[in-house]
């Protein structure tokens, strides 16, 4: 009799779970599996319905295409660890010339598309408001004067001009870049600079407002 009562109790418990909508694949409260953190790559493509994620995915794809070309050229032109400054400069000029040949039809907006430019301005805007925003803008100048560089695709960043500092809060607001390229601020404009070739890859007019 006792055994029969146990069986009845178990059946009653299972029926109760089924009546509550808990099927075999469900988990009881407190036993749910903790989801893995979303990677940056997943964030960029996880929600196609979100306009920002679509724009970022497009930006990353365009940037990746450029970086692959640049790395292929660097791989084909290795340099010794003990290379002299003159040898490093010569290699830099060679890579720049090869990139210009590959990108001879490149134009402003190929990587910083209008949609990307609008998104970047929006991402940076909160860091540029008010008194703290003025301090952030001051950090992008050289002794209070804007850095003057001609904005031209594939142009060499002039050695006569300093490389502007991009404040940490602005960097944190923007998508992270691979080590091959970097953001720089020239006046009110944001440029994408090739670190190894020292050329302007693309730029956004009036990014700093």
C-alpha cells in the first residue's frame, strides 16, 4: 500500500507540473543556464532590426576589407627588427604608394559612409556638451590651436603636424579599431589614419560639434 501511495504521489506531482505549463524542456525557476556574454562581433550582427547594429556591421565589414589589403602588403614587405629610421620610412612610403595604387578610386565616405558618420556624431555628442565637453574639445588641439591637415583620401599625414590626441572618453564612445588604423581629430573633423602607411584612409567632416 505504501508503494502504491508513492506512485500516486509522483504521478500527481508530474500532472501538476504539466498543468502549470512546465514541459520536459523547461527549467524550474532558479535553475536557468546563464547565457554566455555576447562578443563584439555578435553585437554588431545580433539584431538586424536595430539600425545601429546594421550600420556598425557595415562599418566593420568595410574596415576589415581595407585592413586585409594593408596586411597583405605588409606581409609581402617584411622589415628587420633592427631596421634604421631611414629603412622604416622607406618601407612606409612603399606601402603607402601600393595602397594608393590599390585604392586609386577610393573616395571620402567609402568606410565612413553617411550612415556611419551620422552614427559616430551621435555617439560622440554626449561627450562634447557643456563645460566637460569644452575640455574634451581642448584636448584635441595643440596649445589651443586646431591641428591643420588637408583632408584628402590617401594623402600622407604631414610630419610637420602633430598627431592629435583623441580623448579617452571619445575613444570609449566609438567602435574599437584594429591596431592597423587609428582615429585622429583634425580641427572639427575625425580621420581614420593608417598607422603603418601614415595615410588618411577616410574622414568625417564636422564630427566634433
